[in-house]
C-alpha cells in the first residue's frame, strides 16, 4: 500500500492510536488480574479471630477512562481495623498489641507483579 507524503502523518497517527489502544487494553487487563490476586493474597495473610475480617476483603473499580483503570482493594465491613491490625495499637490497660502486617506485603507483591505483567503485555502487543 502506497502512502502519499502528505498522508504520512495521518497514517502514523492512526497506527500510534491503534497501538495505544491495544496497550491500554493490556494494562487494564493486568490491573484486573493483579487486583484479584491481591484480594486473595490479603485474605490469605489476614489475621484470623472469627474469620469475619478475613472474609470482608474485596475490590472495586474506582475510575475507568479510555486509557486507564483504577481499582481499590479494601475491607468492606471492618475497614476501621485495617490500620490497627497492620500497625499495632495501644491497649486499654497499657502496653501495645503486636503489629500484624498483611496489607503492606500484599501491596509490594502486587506492585511488582503489575510491573512485570504490564511489561510482558506491552511486549506481546509490540510483536
């Protein structure tokens, strides 16, 4: 297919738009997958008393545009406990409870996994 020199900029722009759309789709899919894995990871790492805190972890879509997706992992019912359990807290009679980190390790793992999956997805789209 021959392209006139005057139409070159338009043709390149259309190809770049198509590439950006494919990359955005790959990134959105990676975000969904990593979010699902992170919910399972936080549930697995969460401290268990009655099991209600552990069961309440979920995710939700915060915002989605044509080229981005923002997801949130949160505790649906016991959100007030997350910081207290993660960091520890003062007890009524004095002293402190032991910190039980379960959110920060899952966040670190999710961050690394997302970067890796996005890089692989971009390489697949590029080929």
